[in-house]
């Protein structure tokens, strides 16, 4: 199965999600954007993180495919009262309006995919690095 890392949203699409996630070279790549759901694959470098964020009105599912991270969640950015180490095969469920972050605490890239219900990024978003994501005027 060929992985081309383009956004295939609004069309039927079948992919080996584990391969797409572990082979993704970019910080963030959006691979499918529909009306009510979006899937991105991410590669977080050692010592880096997703970035403390909240998605208003959007639930999120995160699946760790490779690596080790520290997940923090809470009701405000200054009250992250949930803290768990996450690694291969772990799933993180982030309720809408919940502040959260995952830091890569390992020595290899943290490979994960995330499902947003509904979409959070512009269709076709690709951020080669975390800095690119931070400098994207379309990101919140």
C-alpha cells in the first residue's frame, strides 16, 4: 500500500494507519479531512511536545504507535491535573474544551495519530516541524 501523505478527505480511503504513522517524517500531516472528522499523523522529536492546547467543541482521540510520552490534561492551562506516561498502543481520549499536551520523554521520535471530531486544521495541512506549526497563521 502506497502512502502519499496527501489529504484524501471527503473520498473513500483505506490506509495502513500504523505504517502511515510510523513512517511519517513530518511534525504534522493531515491525511483525511471530512465534514465531522479529521485524521492527522504526527512525529514529535525527543524533548519536543505537541504544545499545550485546547480544542473548543472538538473531542480528540490520540493513539501512540511508537515512543514514550508524558500526557498532561486538565480543565485550565494552569491546572493539568491528569498526568500519565504513554507509549506504544496507548490511547488518549481528550474531551472537548480540555487543555492537554503530550511531551516526548523518550530518545526516539514519538509517533502518533490523532482523530479530531470535527476537524481542527485546514484541509491538507502539513507542518514539517513544530516551529512551522507555531508560525502557521491558520493555527490557533
